[in-house]
């Protein structure tokens, strides 16, 4: 596993993880799966366990804001882990 911490958000990448490109993100008590699209968007995964029901909306927004700001860094980390 590889972890990158950006502005208080921890992004975890796992070797040989499944497509689409994504990271497991943690901020505060919130955990979310963030997908990185070909249109250069960071979004919450549509999977049923992408965000826990107890997640704070403000924490999810922070995760997405940081993922968007550091999109290129996070894509490079995904690609490095899956090269």
C-alpha cells in the first residue's frame, strides 16, 4: 500500500487494485472511495460502500476538493502503483 497525505486528507493506493483508477481517502472520521475519470474529474465512486453512512458532508467535500486540486499527483501515484 502507498499513502499520500495532502492538506490533511490521506489517499491510499493498493497494488494490483481494480479499475477504474481510484484511491481510498480518509479525512476526519470519513472514509470514501474517489474515482479519477478520463475527463479529469475526481468523484465519489458509485459503489455501495464508497462512503459510510456516518460521513460528514463537509468532510466528503474536503476530500473531493483536495482530490481535484491534486489530480495529477494522485493519478501519477495510481499509475506508479499499477505499472
